[in-house]
C-alpha cells in the first residue's frame, strides 16, 4: 500500500488589542513597497501587498486608492478576523501607460480604529516590447498532469532580434524559444512554457525572465499564474478554532475529499491538546469527516501544530497542505 501524507498546520494564539496608532496598522503588512522593474507592453503585472490581522479585534479596510491611473487597486478581503489574511492588489496598466511610472496607494482602515497606511509601486513600461498574451496562465490543471502554453514576444526594431533564453528558478516550470521571425518592423520570438507534472497542488504565482540578444545582461519578466487542482482536498483550508479559555474545549470538523474513493490510514500530531477521530479502518469513500477537538491548557500564548493525515492514495500527498489557527 502506498501512503500519502497531508499536512494540516494548526495554531493557537492569545492576542492583545492593538495600540490605537498607525504603527499597528503598518505592522500587519509584510511589504509596503514593490518595484516591478522593466515591463513589456501589454504584460500582466500584479502584486499582492499581503496583510495579516495580528489582533483580537476585527480589522476592516474601508478603502484603497492610487495616486496614479497607471495603477489599479483592489481590496481582496476588506474584513479580517484574528489571524485571517488579506491583500491589497496592485495592477499596473501596461496597455495605456508607457515609461517610468510610480504610484502611492493609500489604504484607510476604519476598524478597530482609524488608520492610514501608504504603499508604493513603481515600474518602467517599454514601448518597443509587446507580450501576446500578456502572461502565462494555467487556469486549472489537475495535479500530476502537465500543461503547455505559448507566448509571442515582439520587439519593434530594424535589427535582427530574438529571445535567446528563458530563465526560471521554479523547478516546476520549463520554457524554450520555438521560433523567431520578422513581421514588418517587428521581430517576434514564440515561447513554449511547460508546467511539469510534479507541480504541487495549490496556487502558482511566479515569473520567467526573458534574455534578449541585444541585452544579455538585462531581463524582461513574464508573469506565470495558475492553479493546480489537488487529487484530495482539505476543507476548510484555514481551520480557526476560535477564542478558548483555559480548561475549555472546542470541536470543529475537517473534511477530506477526493475525486475517487480512498481510505484514511492514520491521523496524528505531536500535541496532546489536539484530539481527533483518526477515521482509520473505514471503507474507501470519496469524502471523510474528521472531528478535531482542542482542549486549552492553563498556559496562555500561541500553540501551533501540524496534523498528519495518511491515506492509501497513490499520489504526491506531501504537496497538499493546510493549516488551522486556534486563539485563546
């Protein structure tokens, strides 16, 4: 029997209320500035300024606005409970704008108190280089399957020009130049980008770096985005056990679901505060429900653990993971 291992990270924390000053709001952001570098015309250029609610009180983002029309801003999740994550999404408009651009994004929060955080982006959008399409997108690929996409990279030039190589630090991606040709004043290189079958399940967000014949020391980024659908999923992906007092307990359910019937062989973790029915020995079925109970001790603070779920599914189980947060 081949076993597959899933990881469910579970954490517990005890937080205090935020100080009613702007530094508490800035502290929620992992980054507050981003440089997109050199971008091709029509290229997709998106950056997520991620933030995490580190406090007991709910956080609410009232608005986010950009100082320049070159940057489109979206609030991904306005309301955040304890330990929930959200993002301010900044998208550079490479279709309408050219040259060096910069924008200040003003984020206003109105809960638990008023605060303002400023984020900054900048980019240099080239007029003479065009992507078609603007990015590589693997919309939905089943885990274990490969997929290919093609992108045309064109340069307005009288000289011979081509993309000579494509660099990537992601082992799940490979890319190559399949052809180069002239069409009037434009030289075009066609690229083949391949998603390898060993790509882990989940959201893929990365970029390739294109090296051209006329600028071997300078790269042009090409965004790659996709979602690899797992053979087995865990729901919820974020298991928040809630605020628990010492000595109290709380129970919530974790759903483990597959595209075909499978058997859970064991469930275990290294923390006695977490208890559960391991569901081992059940008949193969496409959906298993595992009750998870947290029993709070007298020790206040953050508790974080990993729950191991082993199945008899013959696939890359170690690539599927989720976590739960417990606050006391």
